[in-house]
C-alpha cells in the first residue's frame, strides 16, 4: 500500500513537471518511510525485550513469595515437632553440620547445571535450607532461616520469638529474585499476664480456704516455681484498674493462726502479689511481664478470642444444647471448648474454655483456663492443682446468659463482675491445693503457631 501511494504521488508529480524532479522526491520519500519502518521495528523489538524482562522479574518475585509461604509452613511444622515456644531448635537445624549460621543474602546466587537448571546456591555455606530448592511451575524457589537483627543474624538463640526468612525465586534465563520477611508467632490469643486474671470493674475474688494445719492453698506467681523462663514472676491475681485490684484484694484469706492461703511471687507475698495490670509503674512483680495486652481489656476482642478458639477447638461441646460434656484425653497443644457449664470430671491439660460455670472439684489442670462468658470459676478440691494461668470474665450482658444478642453491652465496657472462688485444704484430708503461673504448661500450645509476616522487603 505504501508503494502504491508512492507511485500515485510520483505520477502526480510527473504530471506537474517533466524535469524528473518528481522521481527524486519519490526516492527521498521512500527512504524516509524505510527509516520510519526500521525505527518502528527496532522499537517493537525493544518493547518485547522489556516485556520479557518485566515478565521474568514478576515471575521470579512471585516464585520468591511462594518460597516465603512454603518456608513459613515448614517453620510452623518444625516448631510443632520441637514442642517448645522459642525457635532455638529450628535455628540449630539451619546452622548445619558445622553448627554455624553462614547464610549471607548479599552473596547468594543460583548455581546452574549444563542445562540451565538450578542445583543450589552460593552464599549459604553448609546451612540447611528451611525449604529446599523446589520446582514450581516454570521456575524454582527455596527459603533459608536466620535469626532477626534484634538477636543478631548468626545467633542460634531466639530471645524475642522473631526470625528472618529469606526466600529466593529462580526463573528461566538465569533470572532470580530475593524477598525477606521478619516473622513472629500468629497467636490465637495473648498470653495471660497473671496466674489468675480477672477482667471487669468489680472482680469477686473469694478465697474461702481456712485450713492452716495442713498448709492450706498455695498461690504462686513464680514461673513454674522457678523452673520456667528465668526472671519471670507474674502477679498471682491481676485486675484491670486500681479500683478493681483493691476489690479483688478484699477476698484474700492469708495464712496465719486463723488459717488461710499463701500468696507468693518472687520477693512479694500477700496483698502485694495482686496487681493492677494496666499500670506498668506499679511496684509489683508485673514489671517482669509488661502491661496487659489490650485485647484482654476490649470486650469485642475477648469475644473474637472466644470465636477463634471455638473454630480451632479439638473438642467442642454444646452443654446449653443438651450435650453431655466431658473432658477428653488431651495434650498440651489441644483446645477444649464447652459452651455452657462444666463440672470437670477428670484431670486434663491444654486450653479449656467454658462459657458458663466451671467447677474443678478435686481435679488438676495444666494449661490455660478461660472461664469467659458468664465468668464463674470454682476451685473446691482439697488436692486440686492448676499450673498455667486462668482468665475469668463476665461478658454475658444484662441478661446474664452468654451467647445472646446483648453480650458485651452491660457493666463497664461490656464487662460485668467476674467470680473466682477457691475452697481448698481440708485438714482431715491433709490437702493443699496449688495455683501456679507456669509458661511451661502454656507455651507448648503456642508451639506450631503459624508465623505471621511482621516486616517484608524485596532485596
């Protein structure tokens, strides 16, 4: 079509002049059109190369992201097997046979075979990959584990439950990309800050133990009686606000000639083991743990915690609906959720949620107890022991029945009076019930928690 247009133009020029100038102009025009065509072809090829480069970059970025997700899942599974809260074991595994973390993200490069297929990486030493090199679609990915900057990348001791995952995506034609993420545990709920945490404005803490000859009930905030995390000592009873703390203290029954319980935590005893969990400056053992997590002081957040635990429960029983609820044989990583009342029929462990009244009788429990809903917990066993922590909260609203539409609409900020009653230490039985704050009996549940991304970057 271009040549036809040129012919017509030349014919028109020749008709206008017979001196041959039309032919010269035609050649000039043809040269101009040829130059434009070559430029357009060159531009098209450039755009195609840029498009290929952009597609390869995006491909390797998405491959690296896939490697990060695979690495997070591998870390979760490894942590579940190790059965402990920290990631020390996982960092030790990453360090390889020479027990030294050598991974350096600034020097990592893919190593290829003769066919252009990646076989490994430089910059990793003998570190063991968190996610080995894995084919995925039209490329490959891998992930590596180091400690975070807070602890130091090569340190194999995890002090803050944070680590760094570096993932590499490898595409065709020697393309690759690197992403990094600091990850921390994505918990179903915050760790309870006291041996007995009572939420609400006027907590009814009622210690009825009156036996001194057998030792009476013993309440301790020393972490696992000194066998837990070094330096951790929690309040025995924690409340929200100074007035709530004072109200809870009126229910104390301290040991002495007239009998009663023993309250100890670190260098503190008696009433000083009660704390206002919202006041980090209060001179109590609370300074070992920091102030209460805001999720515990927001009624809607507490509702969400219960909803999450119900969805994750290994055993769910609707006592309100007529089910006969029992405590199954459990492990410290299981969740038992009872919607209604429960007279605990046997010793157990793990996380126990009861939305009505929970009565422990003479049975032990190791782990976390949530008497949250109507907020009534009773300990009346002569020998019953609870090692872990308990949270008691009445969020049932004006009708006093949990699970109806008025939940979180009564009291103060949705919280009404939580009730905790203990009557233990029968002289004739020689009993001495115990309540002990213990992370060893709580943290195994959090082992295996999915690691959430806290910071992310592309290198």
